[in-house]
């Protein structure tokens, strides 16, 4: 069945939305929808798997524990290595940020 990453975006997004598109033994592909979201202060993701993220719409900033800031606009991607501590610093407040996230080993 054909679908679009831009379909079914709700008007109100109080919490980030995580939707699994497909998953297998060593991979999970998901759509993430954000709007003005960020990680809680002093919270760091420390994931077991690698995560490739691609911004399809909107904009966002990832902050790495190394203090590097990665700003992502439509078409930009970043590969987060397993156990690379990171947080979501901000996402666009005026429009939805649509992510494609691929978690893999």
C-alpha cells in the first residue's frame, strides 16, 4: 500500500509522535512528528542501536554530549552512532518537523 510521510499529520501535537513504518530483526524504520518539542533539561539519549535521521519537513537541532550542535533542515541527515549521547535541543515551533528515523545494529 502506497503512503506518504506527509499524510495524516494532526493539527495538535502535544507530544512527539513516533510511528513504526516497518521493523525487522535488526532494523526499525519510523516516522517522527515534532512541533516545538525538545528533550527535557539534562536528559540524554544513550541508545543501544545506531540511528540514522533524515528531516523531511521543518527543522531541528540535535545537541551531542561533545557540545556539537547539528542543525537539520529538509533533506539534511545525521547518523547517530550507538551510545553517542545526544538530545533534541529544539524543533521548529511554526511547522511540523517530519523525521525519517532508521534504527539499526
